[in-house]
């Protein structure tokens, strides 16, 4: 657990301190190679020689090359590289004469001092960044393609995810209606009053915006909402409704692509434009390739990371022959519902979306099947 003196929403430096303390407590650093980048990882089928690390007796496994020129061999490969490394910047007609960069490169509100700033994108990162601009820039604008539902960080004095988790477990259709009514009529109100577009989807059909500050800044005139960007014209940004703003800085909070550039194309198969893995973890065609963290969700991610890690450990362990055969059949053929019956928007971001409770239950069920109770 995180320390008792941590706040409900710890700063990034405290999260980093927690991860480091976790690694120290479990003596993980002695297993890590620091300061190198993997440039190629490929499956091998033949004997790899005496330098293999934990390779199986038949010589199969993975050949991993790092940017220091070293080559190492491993029995299995687990991709744990995270999601936010390959920024997406839309191709907008025209050229911009000011400063333009992706949210990936944003570091401090000091970057906005004395500038007119446009943040493009309505995800949680975009909304957090435009709140920084509201306090530091001479003018702040937020460009949105669609409306989103806003969830405050606290509901009746309780962190919103804790509030939702402690409530009664309702069918998906009823939960959507109850939660939507609560937000619209009691907690948040009519978002269009703040200049935000009306959401074009139900409350639980997309990742909500968890933010208590943006509505405050909109209500005080510190941020102005604009539509989607249509064209760039020097220091002017033109929007789809024909309006325009002169800005000095554009921050593209427009998401990331899920990529593993060190793998040969096709190593991870696709299904409906998403990586096709059993429980979003295990490769369907081999027993030595796994992915950690290949999901977005509406709840806390760390408990799900823990369940994924336990599943990988169990799958790599020594299983009885009948249990191994049953697991291999499920891994190859089954596609459990990881969304709890919910429908999500058909966007790039939602391709690997899971509902936290439903996903956790499926991971726990597989762990019990493998004899490693969650």
C-alpha cells in the first residue's frame, strides 16, 4: 500500500518515490539493466549458445539487442513499456508560425508565461494543461472535437472512484442512468453553461474527464472553449465554425499510438484494429510473449497491473499437463467480455478499453483456473 500520509491524489514525484520504494522493498533493482534501450527483440528457434539467460532446453526464446551493442537471450518476453511514448499530432492544413508541441513535451506552467495558448484535445491531460495555462498564460483556449462528461475529483467529500466503488453494484444500463442523473442534476450541472459542447454519448461510454478545476476556470473566464481546428495560418488558428484566434503556442494533447518499434511487424497480431491478446495479456500463438498495461480503464490501474503480473507469473510457471492444455485452449480461442457489457466510443483510444471491475473479475477467474488464487 501507499504510505498513510499520502494524499488522495499524490503528485507525480510521490508516485515515483512510491515505485522506487516498492522496487527497493522487493529487491528488484538487481534484476534490472539501467541506461540502455531495446532496439530489437526477435524470436529465436535454434540453440543460442552459452550466453542464454533462462532459456528453455529446446533453445527457443527471445534474442534482445540493446543500443549499447549487447545481445542477450531470454526464455520469455514481457512488454511493459507503457502507452505514452509515441505522440499523435493531427495533420492540419496550413502552417503555424508560433511554438507548437505535443503534450508529451510539456513540463511546466512557466512555458506559458505571457503567451496566448491553445490546447487541442479534451482528454484528462489536455484539461489539466489548459488549467495550468489559465493561471500562467495571458490567454488560454481549449479546442474540442466533441463534448465530454466531467466527473469531479470528490463526490460528497469522497474521491470519486472510491465513491463509485462503495456504492451498490447496478446493472450497466441502470448504473449509466443513475450516475448520469447524479452528475447532470446534482454534482456538475449543465456543461453547456460553460461553453462546452453537449456530450454526444452516455456517461459511461467514454473515458470521463476527472477534473475539478476546469469548470472553475471556465466559470471565471480564464479559459475559452473553441471547436475543432480547421486550419493554421501563421499566428492564427481557424476553427471549424469559422472563428479564429491569434495564439503564440499550441499544445497538441491528442493522444498516443500503441507501438512496440523493437518488434518485427506482425509479431503482435491485430483484431478489429486492436492487439489481439488473451485477456489483453497473453499472445495467442505462443506461450513466451506477454504485454503488461495494454488497456485503459475507468478505475485504478495499479490493482489490475498486479493481477496481470500474477497471471504472467502463473502462465510461465510449472503447471500440471491438463491445466496447461486447458489454459492453452482458452488462450488461443476465448474472447471474454472485458467491458462488462458496456459500449464505448469507436475511437483509437477505446480500442483497448476495459471496465475495471469486469476486467479484474476475468483476471481473477483465470488465476483460480491456473491454481494461483487472486
